[in-house]
């Protein structure tokens, strides 16, 4: 766009626009109306145009590198969101800012860049809220009202838009009212999808009804409604190392599942998390679909039990968060063709080993509970040091007993054609109670943590675009999660 046509739309902002908050109260995330405080009051080029000073209407002010501003503009990317050329890396530091001025009532910043000759000059516009979001991370504070969020080494890692929810999780027990959603409605409503994904962080479980009836109850067809549903709201289910399908199927009376204790419904199954034997516990979200039959079941909040241990049995808690336990097994359930081995007796087996050594309770760098890994049936032979063995086993038995206590369990009805979804790093589950003379077919599958978090990221970006057309996909993609958080919440 020509400089004259851009300049005709711009006028110098004079004065300060007062910030306002929504009268309805506060929430965990800042109100969308808070973006008013992200408007620009004034801006100027400094140090021969090598930097730009920007003052926002909330009186914060930061100095930006001109090269960073030029390098960050979305015009340098194509429709695939990739950079158009690697050459720009070696060109951006040649640009200086000749003129900078707020426009459109401070919601935009216009920058005229010079680069040696007039032919290389270019004028770009930037969204003020986008600049404000980056300011604490890439800018130098210019007054006491401003602060820097970045350390000399930059951001601490990838982070997540769900970090605030994670840090403010609330433990629950038998009083929990299971969050419930309608599956057909969720497919059509991205805001509902966001709500569901956030409930997977806290309280960590939800029931989704109206998923649909499967075309049959065989191992390749019973899970089709669940797989299609998950594909529409999150993405593909994890692929099993051997199994032909992305979902597993359990029949209460099928011969194929008797190969393992988990599938023997006459065998009591204690409260547990899944994927305990898989290194890193790849199954973050766990989907369990009641393809046939209505049952009753129960879930337990690992966060609540861990908090109880920390408060009432701190020495035991310390052992459970530091001493390494081993879960391990040899999976012999499947044949090489991906079928259940006992249902394909003439097929060659495809056995594989699994081992995972870890604390029962994994804490993050801030000491918050990050993950629970618990499965007594898959507990291997742990190399527990001689001097801590007795004390550790007492702590582990205390923990294993506590997760079975009714005060920590939420019991719920699980109707046919519905899905119970759990955060497998937080919520434990046990064997469902099947009413007499009920034929039951249950299907299960998993989604990885990165798939879950990035789907939530995409949905929050789209939601922000609907609310503010100035912040479109070009401005919201390619941003670190820590910066994006202030733009979409």
C-alpha cells in the first residue's frame, strides 16, 4: 500500500484513552475490554532510527529494536504462514525507522522504514495490542510503570495457553458434579469446544453424551463414532504400536480380552491411570466410549489425594515425589496383523516390551503436581534402595489406599453412546459397575498433550479473531504462548 494512502487513514493520537474494566466482575483471565489499555498514546524513532519508543495509554513505555519490528511483520510470510525468503534474515538490520505515528485512534502504529535508497523504503502498519503484548518480552522499559517479563535468556519454554488454569486448579472429591456436554452440539460450536478443553485441565474430567451408535461391535467398527467425534473437536487419536486401529475395544464376554488382567472383568481393578508402562505417559487425554450398555463408574482426583498427602503425611509425600518406581510389562495381546491375538489364533504374535521408571507423583519446576502415574497391576520390580525400601513401601501403600477412599471419588452414571473423558495425568479411574444381564462394549483411545494444547491454541485464536477483526490469523499465529495469552484471553 502506498504511503499516501496509508497516511490518509492515520492521525496523530493526542491524549490518553482511559482504561475500563467490565462491570460484571473479574475472571481468571483478563477481560477482552482490557485491550483498550493496549492503545498507543505516542511513538517516536530514536538513535538514528535504530530503535522506536512506544508509549501506551496505560502510561507504560518501551523501546523496541527497529530490526525486530521489521522482522516481525506478517507481510514477510506467505499464505502457508512460512517466511517467504531466508534472505530477509540478512536484510532487516539495514532498515531504520524514519517516521512512526499512531493511527486509527491509537489502535495501529504506522512505521515508515528506510533502507539505503528510496526504492527500498516501505511503510507498514502494526496492531497496537499486538505490540503491547510483546513489549514486556522484547522491549526495554522506559519508566517505573513498565516492567520486563523476559529474563536474559528469554522465555522459559513453550508454555501453554492453559498455564493459568493449570496453576489455579482446584482439588475435588465426592462432591464433584461431572461437567456434561452434548456431543452433536459441541461439533458445531467452537466456543463449547474451548470450554470442554479447559475443563480437561480443571477439573480434569467430563461426560459427553449423544456421540452416536456404532455400525457394529467388532474391533474395527465399535469405536468409529468416538474416533470421528474426537477427530472433529481435537484431532487424530494416538496410534498404538501394533493394534490396527487407533482405538481399543473391550467386550465384557469376549475371549480376546482375557489375555490381560486389565480386560478380565472378574478381576478387581484398583484406581489407576493409563499408559503407566509407556515412557513419558503419552496418553494425556483419555476417551472411553460406552458403545453398548449403560453402566456406573467412578473417577478420583489425583491432585486432591496428593494435596492430602502433602498436608497430612509430608514425609510420605516427599518419598512419592522423589523415589523412582518402575512400571513395566510385555504386551502379548495383539497379532502382527493388528488384530487381537486370541481372536486370530492362526496369526503370528507381535509382543513388545514396555518400561517406565518415574516417581508416582511428578512435580514441575515450581513444585506443582504435573503428573500422576499409578497402576498397581502394572507395577514392575522396582530398584528401591535398601535404606528407603520399608519407608517407601509404607508411603506407597498409604497412597494406594487413599485413592480408593470414597471421599476422593466421584461416582457417575455412564449412559450408552456417551464418552467419559479424563486428564490421564491427573484423574484416576476404576472398573465400571455393569448391571446384571447387560452386554457391554467399551472403546478407549488417547490424545497426546501437545495435540490437545495446540488445538486449544487454534480455537482461542479463532475466537479472538471473531471478537476483534483487527487481530486476524496473520497477527495471531507464530507467537509464543506467553505473548499470545494476553491477546486471546
